[in-house]
């Protein structure tokens, strides 16, 4: 039996939508999810606006096994993710005693003032559990099926490393790539027939273009080795047929 | 008077969600939109599934001035964007005579067979207008406020260059960056006060981390030079105050 575990990602931040910062987290999350057998089914990028965050979180958490958010959990006025997630869950956003103590101790040790702004990083929805931050102390958090993490890539990645072992994973999607020197226009018809004959595979065709030439990478994906092997053999035979004909 | 022109982007493709391909189009569209005064307000990435594409297109085209899609307009069975957009608009997806003739001529000139797969690229929703493709002939299209373009970055960029002159643009968002050697935890409180005192600006704080150190880039955005200058002066004065105190 194959169990499907699904996920969505919510990227929060004006700076991504303005182009000022180029997102590096979507591709990383996609790679990790694929590696552990969770299907990333949707990504949304929204601005630092409470209504937008609330609407997106509620739409995504209802549909997918897991939601992962990045961005907006720092100490400044535009960091409104914790409040927005609390609102989405209908719970208060308040100082978390453990996070507060941890941050207070960390700043005291470094002889830095525990400013109001820094205290903001201890706020989270009531009932949330910490996601440890080995880089800069201030934790992310999980509430329900929503995991709230930092936007700075190194911190996001470290937090995600802490989250992964807690996730239920599904049957990993296996994949095989068949290189193809022919363009999609030539192979498209036969490839569609192969897809029809192998309904337990997902066959993707990825056009490549460079130096004035087109080629194609054909990727067969399946959740069992048998289905994968059968689909791959059919695609390889088709490509070989074109090569002989050519 | 400042007119706000808004946009959303819909990235269509299993390969982005699996991590196999890393998106390069979101950042490019974001840069171009910011440069011409259109606010990119939302991005969604969805798989090659008709229902998902239809739902996302209909949600986005109702909310924003423009929608830009990338991906899924090639000749293979997994290229279902044209059909999905037609379904979203409730019109038939059919061979476009001009696109058909153009592709037929192009393949004839190159002595290549005009296969069924290649003919697929001439299909578009009834009533759509072409978006020229100077690289590989097969056009994108516009229907209503939705612009449908290729996913291959070089082709997407060339198509977008053809779309930009047709767009209504708004009052460009001006921005100024104030570098800050202090972390967000120190400046967060005063910065929030400045934001309150300058409601006609959007002040963003972008934490940077590297080599064990934190610093911050403070970005003031506004739609008039006056508002921008006033906001920037206040932020600069705050940073200078911390520098003297430090």
C-alpha cells in the first residue's frame, strides 16, 4: 500500500515579491521533501500583510498533510508571522515562557540588552512547540500541521533539519531520467501513448534549450520499482527507435 | 494621484515542486514588475494538474490587474496549460489559425515533420492573442488579463519583453536602502516608531547573517520622492544615533 503524504510551502515577505531578495528556500524544501517521500503540492508567496498570511495558511493547512512557512519571525515591526498564524488558528499570540527565558539568557551572556524588539521573538501562538534554532537562538515553532521557520536560508535549513525527523513520510517517489537528443515536437506523440499505457507512472518531459539547439530530459516517476522499470524501458525503447530512424 | 496596478504569477510545473528544476522566473518577473511600477502581490506554484491550474488562475485573475503564468505550453502530454486556461475562461481550446500556419511554415522551412505533438503548440483558448516568441516560434498568448508564457527562462524572458510595453503601469514604488551594522534586535523598537510616524512609507528590515555576524539592510519604499526622503532621513538618523552610542 502506498500512503501519500503531502505538503505546501508558504513564503512570507515583501522582499521576495519586490525582487529585492531572490528566494533560495523553495528549491531546498522541494529537494528535501522529494528525498524523504513527501509530495510538495503547492507553494505560495505572499506579502507581509496579516490578512494575506491568515488566508493562505488556512487554505493550505486544510488541504495538505503539512505546511511549511518561511519568513517574518524576526524582531521588527514587519515580522508579523507569529501573530498571523495565531490569528489563523484562533488562539492568542503571547510570550512563550521557555523562549523568553532562553533569549533572555542568551542576550545576558553576550552582555546585550534584551530589548522590546528582541522580546518579540519569544512570542508565538498559545500551544505552539519550539523548532530549535542552532544558529541564532530565536526558535521557530509548530502549531497543528504548520511549521513556522526563518527566512534567512542558513537558519531555515538548520530549522528544517530539526523538523524532518518529526515528519510522517510517505512512499518515496522513485524517478529515472532518460536523456533524449530529440525535441519534444518529435517525441511528444509517442510519449503520450507511453504515458497512457503506464498509468501508474508520471512521465515528465523537460525541454532544454541552448546554443540554438533543443533537447529533452524525460523523467519517469513511480512509487514502485516495477512501475518505474516498466515505464523507463518503454521510454528508452522509444528514444532508441528515433535514434535508429534518425 | 497614485494608481496601484497589481499582478500575480502562476508557475505551473511538477518539476519545480519536485526540486528537479530550480525556478529562475519568479525573481526575474519580480524585478521587471518593480522596475515598471506594477506591484507583484502573490505567486503560486502548482503541479501539472488541470483542476489546480483552473482554480489558481480563477482565484488570481479575479483579484489582480494582471496574471502571468509560466510553464506547460510545450508539445507533450504534460503540457496542459492552454487547455486549463481555456477551461478557466469557459471557452474552447482550439487550433489558432495564425499560430498553426506560422508553426507549419517554420517546420517546413527546416524540413521537419509537423507532428501532432508540434501541432499542439498552436492550440489556445478561443479569443486569445499571441505573445510573440522570437526564440522558438511557438507563441504564448494573452486572454483577458492572463498572460501565458513559456517556462524555459530564455523564452519566458523574451516573451515578457514583448508583453511589458502592452501593460498599464502604476506609480513606480521608489526605494532607498540604508545599511545598518546593528542587528534587528537593537533597532527594532525605534524602527517601528519611525514606521508609525511615516505611514506613507513601507519600511522593511532585512536581516543578514554571515561569518557569525548579524547586520541589517533597512529599505524604505514610497510612491513619492517626498515621502521617501523623509522616511530615509529618519532611518539614517536612527542608525547614526546607534553608531554614536556604540
